């Protein structure tokens, strides 16, 4: 057995009105009222403006079934992924800032403090410091670097200085979506298989998962339409790779030979963010606007409902917090987990 250490335009274009299941909260209510934090970019150089507008206007904001402990607003432009950096005790948020498939050079990553403040509204930004960043999505900490999925490449940045450390090309990829680090200094990357024709998303047929080894060499671990548009990635027990499907309602383990194993249905569908917390998985669904929790091979139950456009969720392991990027509403919410 080998060892291993969240978005799609399809989701946005396919959002339909549906009634979410009755919530079975597994989230602690905060002891104090929600703290709302307005984040106004204050650095002298403004962020680049999007060159392509969103395909749909954001829907009215739905009230979640549980109040967030923190709600960040004001500094985001299509936030796709939130990552907790334990060493720096901070939250990193990737922002597409325009069309998720556009090579427009205006994506950025900002830095938040868990106490409710912005520490750097443009930690990494396309067009600044010779950085190229188009539509950043999933992120992972690999050794001393931050790896960011960016359409057809993985961009590497120094975790402390944010300096660009090079790119890793993903051959024949069309929509690199999530990244998860392996214990030996490499990473897995999902390709959700989306291409754009006249600005509209279409299936690309490149459903695949890449393995990048510690030397930076890339190989395809698995490629098949049966992968269902692999989106979120996480490592389960024994560092086994687990993924969820944006084109369906499945969470499954991927074997060393790239075969699907322990295929598990989730009530929602159009799945995006995926986390392994303790002995369970947490996964978000665009279709039902719900975040679910359950074991691979078992039953998944709602922990958070009435949340539109939840993309690549993160987990603050120090405070046991769920970090939720609201893709359509340009906000990031923080919820207390049991």
C-alpha cells in the first residue's frame, strides 16, 4: 500500500432551486453573537479588476442553519478555497477574481487572522512581484511551499515570503481544481474536466487525478469518465486518497492502481469541498446547499444547511473550526465544530 499526507463552473451554471433536507446540526452554536468583520484592502496598489464578469448574478443570501462565529466580507472576489496554515496560524484564501477558466492574470491569495482581522489582503497577486496567477483554486502546504491549482498548472510559492518558486505543468489538464499534499513531499491534483466554448462551460472529458512526486515529476494516477469530475481531495486513514464528484453524488477512495473503491453516495450531489476530520469526512454540496458529515462507506448527515455556493472548505485544527468560502456571495464564514 502506498502512502499519501474545492469548484467548477458547472456548479454555478447548474444551480437549481431545491429544498434542502431538514438540518441535523452537528455544529456548536457560538457562545457570543456573530462577529462580522469588514475587510477593506488597504495596501497602496489596488487589486486588478476582473476582466470577465461572473456568468450569473449572485442569488439572495440565504441564512445558514447555524450562525457563524466569524463572517469575513469586503476583500474577496469569488473566493474558492480556504486553507489553514498551522505553522503561521492563519487562513489563506484563493480568489478567482473573474471567470474560473480565464487566463487573465488577476487571481490572488489573501491572508486572514483567526481572531477576525485581515493581515494581508494581497499576499500573492497576479501582476505583482512578477507573479502569474489566473484563476487560483485548491491549495496545499507541501513542505515549505504553498501549492496552488491554477487551470492547467500548479504554482509554487514560498510559505514564509510568498515568493514564486516555479510552476508544475499538468499535461492535457483543462480544469485543475484541488490539491492535497502527500507525506513524502509530493501532491495529488484533481482535474474536474471543464472547458469553455464562447464563455460557456462544457465537459472536457479529461476527468483525471495527477500525482506529483517529490522531484516534481507528474504522472496520471487515474483517468476515466467514471471519476465523475473529481473535485475535492483529502487523505483518509492510512493516507489513502479520497475524492468527491462535482458531476455526481459520490465520495470514493482511489486505490494505488487508480481504481475507485468504497464508493459512497452523499444525499446532495454536485460535490465540491472535502475534508477528513477525525474518522469522518466533511463534504459540501452545491445542489442542496448543504455541508454533510459521515464516514466513507456510511451515512452522511447535514451539519450545515442553507449555504449557497460553498466551495473548497478548510479546517482549523487548532480551534476545531470549519472554514467556509461562499463562492457566490464573496464572503468567508467560520463555524465552530464539535
